[in-house]
């Protein structure tokens, strides 16, 4: 990788005490200018190349196939700049500071939402945590648009403080339009909803994966290019719940997820 690209990865700034406090209070936070927007431009070009190539169809989350967005997993394994950024000490440190405890790298995934005119849908209200085989909380996700993202392009909304609401169950698979807020109508009354967000390249939202969130459809005429990196509690034990990220890795139930795919990144 060129020195210039490595320099861009080093641009990840420290999170502030105010940002940490907001994250803990609301279960999410917007981090303005977390990293150099030039890095975002470089990542976007590389992601377009990766996603234009034929994809591994054995992986249901790679390439097209999910209506709410086109997902592309493991750019970090396919491209060294994605690898360096997602596994950088800057990102690991931000994750640890926000969550207040050591974290382990979990996964990186591009979530590209097509315009609604081309069939792109909304992302229903959900908590991420229900979908992962960890025995304890302490997981978080960095959501990083690689293009300018006004609200109408599908930036996320959050229910403030809902990371403390407990684990509410899975609803995303439903096809009848019934979502988690229909099932728990009091939630919408007990928690304010975050305002619509305008994120620029370099800006990031981070959410605790217990926090309820959704994203409206992309009502613009171009793709919402977004890259995400997530982290989990370094002490978490593996539950054995089926999950394509872990199946076949030889992990043992009730043991830590110590595997090269999930490094503990320390300075
Ligand atoms: C989205 O990008 O539309 C949703 C991301 C998430 O659910 O974490
Ligand atoms: Ni989510």
C-alpha cells in the first residue's frame, strides 16, 4: 500500500468525552469528521471495483439478494486499504473508548442501498444483537457513508436510549410489514427518535447493537454507498447459534471467539 494511503488510515481521530457520553446515553452517536474524507473517496473507488466483480454466491450476504441493500462482506480481506482501515488502531481505540471496555474486531460489510425507483427498500426497525451468537452485550457498529448522505438518501434513525430496552426479538424476516415498533408500541412513546441526519464522507454514526434503528428508502437517484465495521465484547463467549460468520470455524460453545477472523487489536 502506498505511504499516502497508509497516512489516510492514520487520520482516524480520537473520540471526545462528550461523544462517549452521548453514545452511552442514547445508544448511538454521530462522529463528525472521524477520518479524512479523502480516505472515503479512495475506499469508494475500490468498493466499486470489488462489487463489480463476480461474487461468491455461496455467501448469501455478498452481492445482491437482500432488498433493503446490496451487501458486500469482507472487503477487508479483498483489499489492503479496507483491511488497514477496518483493523486500524484508530478504529479499535474508538470502539474501546465508546463501549468502555476492550473489543474484538467482528466484521466489515458494505451496505449499498439502491434508489427506491430501482427497487431499493427501507431497512425495518430492528436491534442487530439478535442476529449474532454472542453470550453478552457490548457490540457496536460504525456506519460510514462513502458519499454525501442527506436524510433522503437513507441515513439511519435511532430510538434514543433503546439500548437499555432489553432484547426484543427478531422481526426483519417478516414480509407482512409488521415490525418491532408495531409489536411494542410503547417503545416509540418511551424513547425519542433521533432527528434526520445528514452525513458527509468522513462522518460516521456508531450504534450499540442493542439500539433500535431503521433506515428509510433511498429517495435520491444514486446509490447510497456505505461501509460498516463492527466490534464485539472481547470477553464474549460463543453461543453456537447458527451464523454464517462463525459456522465451520471450529469455535467451541461457551468459549471465547479466539480466531484470526476476530482479532483483538491493541497498540
Ligand atoms: C442500513 O444501512 O440501511 C441499515 C444498517 C443497520 O441496520 O445497521
Ligand atoms: Ni442494524
